């Protein structure tokens, strides 16, 4: 068996009432680990013997026997439904009150707590915003208190109503709706896997099958043309702050569109001569078999940026640029990275304005400019996939789909002049 569960009197420390706590002792054979869980009952050694060890308990001892037996049965039933058994899932199900597992907002609270514990602050904020939007819809459009929401309430029509409300009333973009509803879809899958709800209530899928299809993001890709990039690269900075901001924007561009978080997390041990390797922080919790190592050939410019702004000691575990510190907690790390990103965007926009370039330029553009210029210079989709760190070429194809607008415009103009 994967797990063995017994009733156990924990006599290591006597409580103030002169008794000892009775606990569930759970042994996970596959993980070779034991954990104890409270039953909520305290007994003396003699009471425990009469209630649990004796073959025929009577009176109050019998009542204690019935109570403990129910606790044991509940734990056994919980463990049987877990394949494979893990303590995390066991604890989640064992201490979930009846009905909680079917409540969307309870599942959001559990997920948000898990993400916070794991230091995934950005994803945690996305889940929090998603559940707040669902509460808002429930209150303002359904006229119901937003304290709970059953998975069984959410149908394809309900989801379409939510989408209409978010887009038409709240003015949110389809991309925002897509992001929020993907969190809900994840929780549906989690609840089904945990046997809280049946697969038949799953509302997502193909509209041809009467299901709700999450809208595709329509966010326009932003990228500089090759000529615009050359203008930006050679632009003269008016202040030291503008020079630094532009240097890091260009560093991102030359390092395969490396985003600012990955730049902040970069350590010297990831740099060897002319090469640098890293995994995108965005995929750090992806299964190792699906994670894509990005290999960057360091040309002269990124080397100069490292020499100029890098940590002077060059110890392997030092962060290269000192944007964050090793002892920063997840909230502090996120705040510092956002602040540095704002710094770059603020000053690069000023440079762009002074050089007749798009003034909505940002760090977001560096990655996309790298991809579109590479595409227009003849790089294959497969090569761009490797540079961007995508695990599936279809992701890259979708990513590049919005990059051909200038080419299309040029082609249309040429045809118009025929």
C-alpha cells in the first residue's frame, strides 16, 4: 500500500489538562515519510486504552471509539482517492470542509495561498484579480452575494455573460478576459482531478460542442523596424540615466530578447567566455523535460554592459547587475524589478521622442524587435523558437503572427502602384 494510517496517542508532551493529544499517524510508503495530524481529541493513557485498545469499549469510551473511528475512516477514504499519494493533496482534502472543494472562491483562496508560499507573486496577483472580477460580475449582474460560487453554477452561457460584462461594461480587453478565465479553467481541472466535481460539468472547449471557448488575446505585437532599431542604437543620450536605460534595453535585445526579470536574476556562473545560458523565470516551475535552456552568444555590446554595470567581484553566485540582492524576499524582488523596468521605460521613451521613434516603446519591444528583425533577416522559425526559449514551434508561430504588418503594408503599397 502507498499509505498506512493509524490512531496514535502522542505521549511526548502532556497537555495542561493532564491528557495527551490523539493523532492520526500517516505513513507514506512511496515517500518514506511519516506525519501526524490532530483528531481534536485529548485522552489519558488509560482512557485511550479503554477507548481504542480494548475490544469492547463502553459508555464514554465507546463514544470516543466511534469518534476516532470516523476520523480514521475519513483519512482512509481521503488517501484512497489519491494516486499517487502525496501529503500535500492529502492535507488539502482532509481539512477541506464539506462543500468547500466545490466552491470556486475557496479554490482561489487555496491557490493564492500556494502561490504566495512559493514566491510566485506575479501569478498570485493575476489569480487575485481574476477572483475579484468574478465576484464583481456575480454581485452586479447576477444579484447574488459574492461569498461563494459553485463550480456547478458556471456554464458556457454564464461564462459568455462574464465575457460580455468584462468587455462591454468594464471596458476590459479580450486579452484580460483570456488571462482571468485561464485561471478559472486551471481551478476547474484541479477540482476535477481531486474528485470534488465531475468531468461532465467542465464548461470549456469547442463552441461546436456547446462549450465556452476562451477568447484569444488580441494584443498587438510591438516591434521596431530594422531602420528604427538602428536609429535607436545610435541615438545620443542626454543624461547618464538615459544612457543606462538604453544600454539595458539594448542588452535585452542582443541577448535574445531577454526580459528584465531574467536580467535581474542573471548570475556570473551562467557566463562562460562568449556564452551565456539561462532559463526564463517565467518557466522555472515547468516540468524539467519541457524547460528550454536559452543559449546566448555574447557579442561586444552585451560584454561592455556587463563590464560597466556588473558586480566587481565576479563571484559565481553573485547577481551580475545588483538590481536585486540575494536576501530579498519575493515581494521585494518583484518590487525592485518593476522599479528598474519603469526606470528603463521612462528614459528610453524620452530618447525615442527626441529621435522621432514610437513614444510607446518599452522593454516589451526589445524582445519583439529581436524576433521580428531576425525573421525579416531570414532566420527560420525554428531558430527564433530556440532564441526565445519556446518549447513548441506553434508558440513561436503564434508569437510571430503579428510581426508581418509592416511587410504587408509595403506589399499592399507596391501592388497599389502596379
